[in-house]
C-alpha cells in the first residue's frame, strides 16, 4: 500500500520530471525483479502489455519548444494519429483537426494547417503540450505558457 508521501512523490515525478506513470510503474516492477521478488499477476500483465506497445504511443509531451512541437506533430501525423488544435486566437479556441504542419527554418515560421483551411502559427515565445486522450484515442495541442528569456542589459559603462 502506498503511503501518502509516496503518492505525492510519484505525482511530482510525473509533472516536474516528465516521467510518465507508465515509466514509474515499470521502474517499480524492474526494481522488484532486481531484488528477485515474485511478481503479481497484475505486474506480469503490465510487462506483457508494456512490451506490445510503442514507447511513443499513449504518452503526453509537455513543455515543448516550437521546433520540438513541430517534430512531434509531424511524427504523429505520419503515423496517422488524430491531433486536435486547442490553441486560441482572438476568436477563441480552434478545436479543429490538424491536417499538416510546415516549418520553414529559413524564415523561422511554423504554420499549422487545420480542417476548413484554417491556419495558425506556432511561436518561439510559447511552450506547448501535446496531451493524449485515452478515451477518444486522439491528441490535443495546447499552449502551456508564454515565456521570456532574460537578456543581459548593459548601461553603457565599462568597468
């Protein structure tokens, strides 16, 4: 039985360190195997299922830069995964299926194409999340937060 403290540590690992609950469970079972302890039926079933699924399937991708988001969306689209654009503009949330993504490195633009010929840019100043919805078997692209890099300022005086 997990103590309350252990549950909190698992949640922290999941959200802050980006380790999925699936990876946490696998590590726990591997530790048990390393200590030569007997596995339960549930743990054996978990290992069988773990071996039959792809690592990238059913996983959330958090705090991605524009270029990392582009690469992940491109990969998911190539694997025929459904991705809903839940980014917002001045008119509200899109909620449309992403059909394509184009990243032009020379002019630093990345454009998402959606159903209905809608287009929306990804921007360098935002971090993005791609969340997997197990009930609908689809992904959702969401904006995590806007961030700013600190730039050192010089007041013109040389010391």
